[in-house]
C-alpha cells in the first residue's frame, strides 16, 4: 500500500512538471495578447490621436487648474490692486517730489500724463473684471456643434470654460488675474488694460531710473526695516546713541528712550524711502517684461483675427489641409487694419473714433452679438500660389 501511494504521488508530480512549460507559454501568450490589444486600442484607434493621448495624460493637471483657479482668482485680483496701489503711493511720496524740485513744467506734465494713465488702467481693469464675456442664449440663430460638457448647442467661436463651467462667446482664455473669462464683450477691456498697464510700467521705470541708480549704487544697504523684527529695532534704538555716565544722571530712562526714538525715526524713514524706490523700479521692470510679451502675443493674434484657442485649432487645420494639397485661410480674417477696427469697435460707418473711444474711457460694445459672424470670401490666385481676399 505504501509503495502504491508513493508511485501515485510520483506520477502526479511527474505529470505537473511535464506540463509546466506549456502552461507557462500559454500564460505568456495570453498576457502578450492582452498587452497587444491594449496597445492597439490606444495607438490604432481611429477616434484617437496624439493630442487626445496628451490631453488624457494631462487630465490631473487640468483638474487641479479647474478646481483651484476659481479660488486663486480673488487672491490674484487682490494682489493686482495692492501692488498697483503701492506703486502709485510710492510715485507720489518718492518720485513726484524729486520731479518737483527739478522743474515745475515737468511736474505738470507728469501730473496730467500720469493721472490719464492711471484712469485708463483702473477703468479697463474694472470693466474687464466685472463685464460678462457673454454666454449663448437658449435660442440660437446659428449652431456649429454641441458642447460635450454643457450638452447644449454652441454658436461659432464659442468654447466651454471649465472654471466658469459654462460656454463663453468668442472665448480667448480664463484669466485668473481678472477672476473672469476673456470673451466677446470684455476682450477689448482686457487688451487695453494690458496695453495701458505696460505703458504705465515703462513710464514709472523711466521716471524713477535716476533715483534708482542713486540708491542702488549708493552707500546705503538694502535691508529690511527694523519694524519687521522687534529685536533689530530695539538693538538699533539702544545702539544709535552713546550715553555717557554724566548724561545718565539728569535724565530718566523714559526720556533717554524717547530721545533715542526721535533720532532713530528719520533714519528709519530714510530707509523706508530707500527700499521703496528700489522695490518700485524692480517691480515695474519685471512686470514690464512679462506683460510686454503677453501684450505682443495678443496683438499678433488680434492682427490675424484669432483667439488663444483658435490659434491651436487653425494650426491643426493648416497641417491637415496641407497634407491634402489645400490651403487653409481663417474665415474671420479681413486683413490687418480691418481686424483691428473690428476688434476695437471703430469700423467704418460707425460714429466711434480712435481718439474718443480708445484713448479715453468708453463702454461701447463690440460690433455684432457674438452669435453670428461675418466671414471673408477668398479666391484661388494661381499666379501667386495662394488665396486672395475678395
């Protein structure tokens, strides 16, 4: 009986070891087929592309932007107001007296030009923040697609904002510095704010450059004021005056501390002015570079009658049609000058002018309703191998 059981166990073990390679190969084959199917599903799908795969990989980042942008908006708007107020206050306290000592005529010029710039910056920023960019109504005269998130019809040039969670007419982008979308009704306010703020930073930097050189390359060090650290303030107060034993007897400790504070106050005030001048120049030059690049980029898009979203859409269309031997032309492009007139709302035939409605505050609305758009007609020019606007 023992021998029989041993033979049966040996036979069973022999059978399993004998079939192990085939079973292992079958397992590898099934896994290979599974990975091949997954690879073909991701890479050989007619409804898939490199862009959609990239969007899928960047979905976590989009989720963070969508959920935190609306909370960061009020904070960034507060930063804009606070920093602009600081720049204006430092200009009044530090730069304007310096200009006044040099020339009265220059002071009058800076008062007029500076207040005009400040008025245009504040007006366009407030209008860009609080003007609705425009949203499609329930009844649409023209529909080109269906929004996948709103499940509602979309007119031409309309896109869905994942931060505002609604479709925006002629959407350019969602600006956290405005806490608002930039669209059909406030695009002009946004661009004019960028232009005037950029001009303002150049203006303040040029006016304060002489004082900045004097303070930056002078003998004074750039340090934090003593009020930031109470220990530093106390040390500066007690070490700013050498007290002799003869002077201690007639005065009390309170009087001695008061006199030390009185002597330290002008030094602290001078340090504040020193730091403020350097801070203003560095802030304005930094904003000038960053905002200048942004303004130039938007000016190029306006010249081509495109938005930030349409730049990528039109680029893909150009590549797609080029493979077919066709030429893509933006249907909303009417030429450089006409595009700017349409954007600024000063087209020929209207009662608006550049001097009144652009250089001064104006609440005029853009041409049209943002739902239907005029399109340019082109014909093929065989001699120049391109398209010509009719």
